[in-house]
C-alpha cells in the first residue's frame, strides 16, 4: 500500500492515523502508518513536549506527526477570560439547568476542568508549534483553515510537510494557494468538524482541484474496502481518526463511553455545533439534542461554545452520565464493535484492502494476482 | 465490468441507470447498462404502456427495467380528493403567497398540472405494475419500502428480479425478509429520497447485512473512479440517476433548469422535505429554503406535501422561475458540467473505471495489467 506520498514520508502504508492518545500515535507509526497526535487537548506546552518525547521513544524510529488547531478567524480579546466574558448569561443558565436536570454532580472545589478548549486559541497553538518543531515530526496538520505563512515556512525549513483539512474544493484550493503540501479531504461522514459533502463526491473533486498536490481521504474509512475505495477515488493516502478510539491502546478514561462506542450504529451520530460552535460529527446524545432543539437557546460561535461547555463536558465525562455522554466520532462507529489493538486494526485494513483489490480486479476482468 | 448480477441480467456493464425519460432508459440499455424507467410521473397506465413499448422498440433487444413507488404506509382515503382534503388551509395559503411573491404566473384555466404525485398512491402503482408485467421488463425496483408479497410473487413468476432501495442496514434486512432479490443501498449524497448515512459507510454495511443478496451502490456515483470505489466496497453494481439529467437524450423541458444543473456545485444541493414530505436531495432553491425556514409553516407528511406543491412545481417549471426552479439531484451535480450523450457518459465511466483500477493496482504493488 504505497503511494508517492507514503514513499516520500518513509512509511510502509499510506495510512495516516489521527489520535489524541500518544500510545495510539506511537502504535500506528510502529505498525507502518503515520501516527498523528492531536494537540488540541494540551494547554501547557510542557505536557505536549513530554508526550512527544514519549512518542519519539516508542515509535521505533518511525515517522510521526502533530495536528494543531489554528482557527482561520481570530477572536478579539487575547485571553481566555476576555472570550469568556462574551458568553451570554442565558446560555450559561441553560448549561446549569440541563446538567441539573440530569443530576450531573459538580467538580470538587478547586478541581480544574480536565478538558479545556484553550487549544483552539492561536497563541496556544503557536506555543504548541514551538514545541513540535523542536521534535523530529515529519507532518504538521492544521484542522481549521490554512496555517499562517510563517508557520508553513518554519515547518518547511525543518523538512516538515504541512497538511490542512478541507471540506470543499474551494477550501482546498485556498490551502494550495497558501503553500501547504497535502490536503486532507474530510467528508460529511467523518468524525469531528466536517462539511456536508460526502467522501465519495468530495475526494475526487478535491483531487482534481489541487492536482498535483497529494490528497488524503478522510471520513467513512475504517476498513480495507474503504481504503481501496479512497485510492480508487484518487487519494494518495487515507486519514483515519475514529477507528482508533476503541483500540486497546486508547485511553478514553471512561468505560461507559467505550461501551457506547462499541454499541453505536452508523446512524447514531449527528453533525452538531454543540461541542465547539462549528458543525462536528459526534455521538448523538441527549446533550447534543438539547443544543440542537429548536426550543433551546441554540449554540454560540467558535470558540465561545467550546468555552461555555468545557466544564460541563468534563463533569459529564468524569461522572459518566450516560444519556449525555458523547465524543466526536464518524459514521464508521457502526463497525467499531470490538476492542482491538492498533496492530489488529492494521492487519484488518491491509488484508481487507487486498481482498477488495482482488474483487475489483475480478470485476474488471483482470487476473486476481 | 462484470459481476454475478450483471451476468444474470445479461448486461455488459453492471451499471443501472434510473431515469424518468424513456429515451435515456433505452440509450442506457443500448450502451450496455440496464436502463430503469421511473414510473412516478405517470398517471395514466396507457401513457406508461406507450413509453414501455417505445423503450422495447429502441433498446436493441437489451434488458431494461421499471421503478415504481409504493409507499410502505398507506394513506387513509382512497382517492386523491380525500387526501387533498387533509391539507391545512394555512399551508395552501403559504404556497399561494410564496408563488405571488416571486410573480409566478398561474396556469391557463383548465390546464392540468403537468406533474402530479398520484404515482405515489398504491392503486396507481398497482395499475402501473399490471402494465409493466405485460412488458418483458427484467427488473422491478421499488423506491420506498418493500413491495407487497403478491407483487414480488407476480414478478418472480415472470422471471423479473425485484429490487428495493434502502438507506440503512436495518431497512435492507427488512427487504431481504420480504423476499426481494437486490438491495439498492442509497447513500446520503444521492439525489431524491435518501437517508443520512453516506455511501462510503452504507454500502459495505448493507453488503454485510444482506449477504449473499447482491447490492447496488447508489449515491455519489457519476464517474469511473466512483464506480471502482463502489465495487471496492462490495457492490455488485452501481445505480446512477443524477448523471443522466444533463445528457442530450434527457428531456427536462426547461433550458433554465439544465443551465442550473450544469452550473451547480456539489454544495448546491439540500436534503429537504419540500418536494414530497420525506427528505429528498435536490437543488437548493429559494423554494426549498422557504419550506426549510424555521419561520415558515414547515412541510406536511408524504403524500400530502407532494399533492400540496404539485401545481406550484408545475407553474415554477413551466414559467422557469429561476430562483425557485429545482429538481431532485445528488451531490455529483458538481461534476455534471457539460451536456453529453448517454454513450459518452458510458465511455467516460468505463475508461475512468479502468484507470482507477490501474491506480489501485499500482498502490497495491501489483502489475497494472
């Protein structure tokens, strides 16, 4: 499973694995893919440095990458406190009342919310970058918009390829003009922030729009046949995020959430603004339903919504309040039905890919091997 | 491009083309696919008989099929007039006011609405069936729900394979239990009635759910790479509808609508209840926006919405009122950028398919041929 891009990056498989967990990222790289650590959960640069050191020590010398979030639009107000002040009182009341209705306990006094949204702020993303570029990362991905020109230049000076996620061909061309190296075409069915064009349509459209830039297909990919489909559509690699959430190396800190993921069907996700203020696919819960309810206050724009719900999400996760408990995940959650090692996921991907290629060759009237 | 199913049906390519136009259906069959005529526009059985005769005379002896709409739920009230009486006055007023706001002219006195929804009614569908089974059709497809047991039995007696559309694995299994022969897995990106699970996820899920029944992939397919992707995902054929709308054989009766289709991007469709009362993907217009507006009266359930808007849709189409003018179409409308013959579409599909297979073989490390 080799493309020009995978050869350039020195990976055995053109499989890019996005994950918030260092152990998963390292395991993906060890298995022959390229593990990409999501930085959005990190507030303190030292924590990120520690985890990148850990990956470096556990990746067997294989390449890995980092995914940061630099919003295209800056928010006025330099500090988190300034941004907090922009949140309407009615929305805070809605959070309090909804949590009370489900009996969600409060955090202990002085206990910090374990999950903050500060990673969305540009200054935080820049301090993460400084840390990342001190490590031998091979790929820097940006989840929202093109990275600033100086960031791209600094990455290129260090031989780091820069990727950016796009939900439309127009969006992808803007990235190309900004000078990035790889476009991740993120389809409607993907977990997390995503547009409304499905991978089957989006992937070839983006491939044509940014040719000859390499495109990774994201959204709806968790099995070998889906990998083969993405390559059929012109992708030079696949970008998988959801499938790792139920690996044994993942550390969700919530057996209840793992159970929900294993039980969920492909129809049990929703594209909702509840988590960050931009549409992001996640498990459908009574929490997302409350925000998407026409009778509720509705969501706030990014990054206000994320700040508004950060503590609530921490409380829901800590106390595993089942009807409200969710996570970003794509429609492939329907086939995430058992806990497996990252290596087992890779074995399934590569075997399933070979079988799908055999099938297509038979249909095309070519010899299977 | 041969599968067990295409061999069983005696077609050269495992490409199924759904179309409301007899000339397109015949051209698809002549080109080596299986043309499937949509019956929903026909009110009088004689009209359908005439058009099936025409296809029979122009298909060069190749197989063709028919697509009917038998709603799973029957509506109380046997006649169209009874159903009409269930429509609230406020909704009728909204139609009148919206048309007036855009200056849509009325039809001439006595001029019948050219587009009725009577095809949705079970008794109409049954009279269509009688006509169809008098013709040598090879495939009978039902767009909503499983056909009744006696219909399946009658089709099987005549050697006609029965297909049914499904938007979820659960839905597909119900069809299988009803005794149908082929499931059409219709993804979110498809034109017309569709669920919210994208083809990349839905196709393999349905393939696994109804194994060993053959599955056709529908939604997001209009090019060779998309055909190859569908086969990678386990489909035994592809079901294309949108791509034929801008063929030279299609008879949209509206140059303005053809222009809109040629100009539209993949992001210019919406899944709306405006047309029939069930979510159907179509061009986004000021008409769909009016129905989807939270401040409007909202849509009525099927078949009321279709009856409510039938005359309005006729008026909008007849007078080509541009901001309101739309049609069901999938997200692949973004690549429908020129008028081509059905044969040219086939040539593009088959050549693009071969190139996609070459690409995947290279990535898999196999010789290209």
